[in-house]
């Protein structure tokens, strides 16, 4: 079902339901063996946009591998999917490699960042989508895989509130990890495709804006990478009551779940609680 791209680099935002040193990169970043599913035009877009997205994210061609699939999205509604280094890749809706060759390649290179992308979209959308996922790779480069353990905890807590309700993707896109990835995509798109194109794609009144507009709706760059874990914690604290409900369902103290996701973060959580209690006592 896919084109096999040579040496190269969580999911593009779903707008409906929550499910979770710069250097130039030469054109050989995409050395493709084409099969019957991804057509020549789509392959050309990948050859053009992938090196540009890699360069913008500051990655070397050897650090990331790319696996493109035909169609607009996976059966799960994802339009791209990021696999952290060390994560096993299996045949499923987010990696529907029926022949198995790409799964073998992805697991052979499990020490690298890996990205699956569905290619049936316009060139600006494809480019922004690639840059979004590469921002997740930058986040992991800065903080390690524990960042996505923390993100999984955030998604679990949000599931308590939403449990698959349509439209819940709007809250998903407010998670700082996704806010930054969308900001990186938007900045890349503004620089590469121009203001008129980006404003049209960001417009919720257009069909493209409804489907992929979140990739283009930012006038500012991503927040500082070093502050991302703290911003994730602050986002989570908005839902402190849901955190307790989630912990009760798991039959474990929430502090333990948080510490497991990000060692040391339970202390920061306790400090937030202490500040809140201190403010209440002062008010009384």
C-alpha cells in the first residue's frame, strides 16, 4: 500500500474525536522505490516537501524515516502518525503495511524517529502535516520518550470527560504538545507557501479549513522546548478533578501515575496543590 522512501524521519490533529542545529538536507533525502499505490504526482510532492520540512525542523536525513500511505487518512482517522524511537511498529490502522516490508524496515530502524503519512492531500497540507509530526520528533529529542508517556496520561484524563464525543478534537489541539506542533506547521507553511494560501487553508469557512485548518492557525512560533513539560503539567492541572476520577478508575493514586509518566513531576504537582491551598487560606 505504500511507497518505500529511503533514509528519512503522534498523529496529525484529528478535529473530531480524541483517540493521543539546523542544516540543509539534500534532495537525496527521498530515495523512493515506487509501487502501484502512491502515484507520481504524490511522490513528487513528497520529494519536494520532505527535505524542506526536515531542514526546517533541523534534522539530518539519517535521523528520521518516512513511510507514506495512499489515501487521505487511516481507518482510525489519522492523517499522519509519529513513532518514537524504540517503539515497535506492528500492522494496524496506523501502519497498514500489508506486505510487511515497511514494518520490517521501521523496526530495523527503531532507534530513529519514524513517521507514517497519508499522502492524498494538497502540497501545502502535506508539507504542513510533515512539519507538524517533525515537531513531535524535536520534542522527543529535547525530552525523551517520557514526554509521550505524559501525553498519554493527559489523553487518559481527557477521556474521562469526553469518552469519544464528536468535536472533542478541539480540546486535543489545546494540549501544549499539539499547540506547538501546529505552530511549527503554520510557521513553515507561511514561509513556504505564502500568506494567501495559508489564510485560505486556515479559514473554517472553507472545506480545507474544516479538515486541516488547525495546521495553519498560528501567527507565532512554538513555545520554548524547555518549558514544554511544565506547560503540559499546567494544562493537566486545569482538570485536577478529572485526574482524581481517572486515578480512581485505575485504582492508583494520581501522584503515582504522574510519577510513572514523568519521574519527578509528582513533586511539581504537589507544589501546585500547595499554592492553591495557600491562596485559599490567605483569602480566609
